[in-house]
């Protein structure tokens, strides 16, 4: 490949990554990996558009011979897949040869002990705090146990994202997650309605804990006293402490999300779960399926040993 075409390919891929919301640092790291893939293509005298699934298996073998660990090779293949997603978008190829590539030998950690649907529902029903902040936190908890929203998505929510008439919420996307519109449970709609029309305006009137902070009203759905900004991760940590008093098996918000997604996998197909969870790649949804299987095997070994 001549220098002009190489630069054009690099810039085109960079533009694609920017369009997906990746940061400059993340793009730079991906381009370093892409450079290694290009070197291999040159070594094999192969054009990127001609690469097949079997060719990528040879690339993985090449990486192993270079002493790359399986975890590193997995990162390489994520970038290769993104590159071919880009070529697919540009209609330069008919399908992505990396779509079904799986790097074996990468140890998966079991995500979390999963909470049953009735346990998730119980957390919401039993959370009893009639204070203004308590009302706000219960709405947040509901979005966690029913919609599986992660801390990042909760922090981004604004008032306009709540579609009360439709009983839905428009979850914004981000660098790592896709946006999606999700149905609220009937009891959530009532609590959300009360929060937006009564509770939130009262929270705005409260004196801020730090008087040096401004009382600027924001469009954020969840606010602190007097409209103060605050660390949403700290808020979730405090909320989880209260939730653990209701159910000591609860570890954190990520565990709740993993439980919700695993529950979806039992009633929806993978593509639907990918949408509901906001995953960019279907493999992310599949990882929760793997977690469910590993937990099942752990229970079998614990209660029904085969040895």
C-alpha cells in the first residue's frame, strides 16, 4: 500500500472512531494496535478488503508467536473488528470477517452473584424513606432494578428524557453505550411523576450543604440540595449501603445491572437484550449469558458434586 493510501485509510478509521465518541487517548491506543495489524497485512502482502475469517486466525497465531498474551490478542481483535465495522459502513466490504472471532484462553471472571427478579422487585418495594432525598433515591433505585441503568447513564439523565405521557424514558448514549428508549413500570411512572412535579422543586429550595456552591438550576433529572452538583458515584455508593440493609447479598449497582440483564436473557433474544442494555456489541450481552452459566455450574458443584 502506498503512503497516500495508507494515510487516507488511517484518517478514515480515525474519523470513524471519533464518530463513535471515542476520546483522543482511546483513539491513539487503537491506532497503535491498528498499526500492528497493518504491518502484518504488509508482511503477508494482503489487502485489508480481501481478509477472511481464516486470515484473521493466522493473524492471531502470528501474535501468539510474537509472545502476545491472549488478553492482549483479545484487545487486538476488538480493534480489528471495529476497523471492519468501519469498512462495512463505507460499503467497502460485504461482511465483517471478525464478527465471529473468539479469543480462547482468556479467563472470564464471574461477574456477580445474581439477584432473582423477586429480590430486585423487593428492593424497590421495601425501600422506605419519605424524605425528599429518599424519594429521589427511590426513583434512582427503580431505574436500576427495572431498567438496569448504570451510574453513568443515571448521571446523564435530564428532565426532558422522561416521557411521562408514554410511560417511557429516553436513555442517552455515551462513548461506550448506545442510547435507547425504555418502558417504565406502572408504579415507576407514578413515583417519577411525583418526583418531577413535587419532590424535585422542593429539593431545589433546600439550602445547599456547601454554601460556596451556586444554586444554579440545571436540567439534570437528579439533583442535590439547592441544585448542587455532586458525585453521582458517591450517591450510588451511599444508596447501595441502604439497599444492603434490605438485602445483605447486594454488593453494588453493577451487580444489580448484571442481574437485570441476565433476567432479560431468559425472556428476550440477544439482539433485544443488546438494545435494552445499551451495548455497542452483542458480545457484551453474551458475556452475561456466560456469567449465568458459570453461576449455575458453581451451584451444581456446590450442591451436587460429581466427584
